């Protein structure tokens, strides 16, 4: 399973033995690079960035660090090694050997799953393309670029599956990945959260903490797939994803640390005083959290979904940690509890477990988010601040699913539309909040220097010292 870096497209799938596939991907490669030049990080083409590149698919120690110009990054195809004798872990094919070819009867569903995942990867690069111009440090700039090149590689992972297993329509789908654009009125990206703006670094860190974590949960569910090439692709993607989550969590953690320091110094929690002192007040951070959490929850889809049931039953997409769950992995006779609004109140409703798999994945995701928020709150506690951040109720500010037509406060009270409208500005970032956060976003690009509103990281990337030059500008 060693990676072949001698060929044009680095890979560990013996691409050279399939000339047709190799040619098709070599044909896609320059178009991918055109997309990167047009929609990748703005003004970055000649920068030398201290990036990690995969050298093996072993979860421990796969990374090699060096200066790379991003257009020269070795994007390629890396799958984890096949597991000997692997069988379907769930669904109607449970116990049968996994597939190495696309099962004809599930082809359309499988393609849809891959395209939907694949589309999110270039979308986030597009969303983040202007952040380099307002970076808070070289360390953060390097992390942004690392996330961006890896999202590019995730696109490669999905495009490989489309090319290798879906013939002509797979190739067409791969081309369309490079044609849609985040936020474009005519050709938007497929999912809502990937058409939102990421205009500042508070948004970026919230996005990587929350929306990349959705990525983790979707990939983890696909890593259970009975279509083995998909399982093996997503397993390696998960090892890259972990860094994106770290960037988000530590980014917000450092902002909280700085804000708590200034709160202590000035002995105030007054947002106006803290803003005047050049740090981001906690209520503003809470509103950003509310926004990004709610739009990310929508990515899981409707609570009750026949598609989710089909994906599971046919063995295409499992649950989070499927093989660690102690049940029959078929779920036809099982139930799952949903929260729904009924008669102006939140009530619990028991539903068929197969139909509610989206909700189950969303609930697993929320538990993981909560653990991260708890870690943030420990930073506030240590910093001597009395306030805490909290995840809003899952019914808050939703656009998809049963909560879409309801009005639920962050605390989980069911409101009338009128009351909601009166109070929503306290819960979601306002134009003034965005303008204030934007006003802090001056570019800091000297080695070892950090913007005032964010604390330095506790350690460098690849154990580099604080003054390390993570990005060399052209
Ligand atoms: Fe990704
Ligand atoms: Fe990611």
C-alpha cells in the first residue's frame, strides 16, 4: 500500500495498471488545477507554505512536512489498505462479503452519496478563499492553507471513485464538481451551509469546529459502507479531517483565552468596553456559535427520511461507530426517539429507527460538539470568566426538517413567530457584529506575531518554534 509519488497522480491504488482510468484522471487534473487557480486561496499561488503531505496511509506518522507552493501540492488518491475478509456490518446484506464493484441496483443512490460528499470539499475552499488577506498570524495562515489543500484532496478522493466505478456519468459528475460555485445564484453548491459566506476568522474557526465536524460524522458513516472503495477512501479522509477540527477548536479556544485575559485585566464583561479594547466579547462569540451550529445541523437532512433508510438497508451508509453498537444492525424492529414541536410544545415521539437515521447521526454529532464546548468553557473558567458558551437547542433556527416551520429559542422554548422576530437579533450575529469582527481583521504576517484578539497557540506545527516562518511570501 505504499504511495507511488513517481507518477503524475500520486496514488496507492496501482493507477498505472489501469491506463484508461489513469488517462481519464490525467485529463481531469489540469481542470482541477484551473479551478484551484481561479477559486483556491486568493493571491497565494507563489507562496511557499510549510505543509504536510501524506507519505503513507498509516494513521501514525503519515505526514511529511516541507515548503510547497500550493499549485505543486501532490494531490492524489490514498485509500486505507483493504481489510481481509471484510463483510457488510449492517443492512440486508449483513454478513456477506463487501462489494468491490458498484452493485447495479444501488448505483444511483451510491453515486448521489459520493457526489453530495464530494461537492462539499471544493465548496469550503471557495468559501475560505479571501481569508488569507486578513490572517491573524503566519501560523494561522498556514493552517488555513493546510485545510484548503486537504479539502482539495478530499475532492480527489471522491472524483477517483466517480471515475473508477461510474463510467461516463461518473466523469460528468466529476466535471460538474468544478463548475458549481459556493454561493452562486445559478450554479450553487449542493448543500446550504456550503453556500454561506466565511467572511472572517471567527466564522472560519466556527466553520472548522462545526461544519468540518459534520464532515467527520458523514465520513464516519461512509467509512462503514459495504462498498469497500468508499469505506477505504473515507477512512483515510478522516485522518486528515482531525486536523481541521483541531484548527477550529484551538482557534476559538485561543480567542476565548484572549478575551478572558482582557476581561480580567479590565475587570469587565461589558461588550462595548471589550470591543473598545480590541477583543471579541463573549455574547458575539455565542451568536456566531448559534448561527454556525444551526446551519450545520441542517446538513443532516430531515429527521424522518426514507432515503436514509434506503442508504442503510442497502449497506451504503452506516451509523457512526456502527460496528461498536450492540444491536442487530438491521433495525427493522427498532425505534428511535425524536423531539418534535406539537401543539406549541416540544414532545418526544418514537419513530422507526430506520427512518430516523439522519436524526441519530445528528444527535451523535451534537454530543461531540458539546464535548468541544465543554473544553472551551474550561478555558473560560481557567481564565476567571463567569460566562459560559452553550450549544443552542437543536430546534433553534432550522431551515430543514420538522423544526423548519417552528420558532424555538436557543434554550428550547417554543415561541410564536412574533416573539421570535422580536428576540432573534439577540441570538444571531447582526450586521453590526459582522462589521465589528471584520474591523479586527488586520493582516498579521510577521513570524511570531499574532493579532491582538487571539492568543498564540500553545505549540507550533511540527514542533516548530514560535518565530517559525510558516509561509514565505513570493
Ligand atoms: Fe473534507
Ligand atoms: Fe475538512
